[in-house]
C-alpha cells in the first residue's frame, strides 16, 4: 500500500526489527520499502539474528524512551 502511511501530530512511535538471516524475505528490501512508505518509522536489521527476533526488551525500551 504505497503512500498509505500518513504522519500526524500525536502519532505513535513505531520500531520494526528484522533479523539478518533465517527468513525468505530480504530484510534490506523490507527496510527500504518501509523507509519509502513510512519515513517516520524506525527500522533496524539485527546481525546474527534469525527470523524470530527475541530478547530485544532493552533496545525496545530505549527506543520508546527516546520517542
């Protein structure tokens, strides 16, 4: 849905985490697509991480505190 995202005052903070391996989807392609369609969304590719992204509580809390 290209162009479906609209930034608004009072918007919610969004963090999208991808692992760099273990998925049929290419994380880099997904990050690029998110950057084009939802530029306010923060996306990260985690090294040495498979498809299931777990144990990221500290990273997520730091993001939420900075938002």
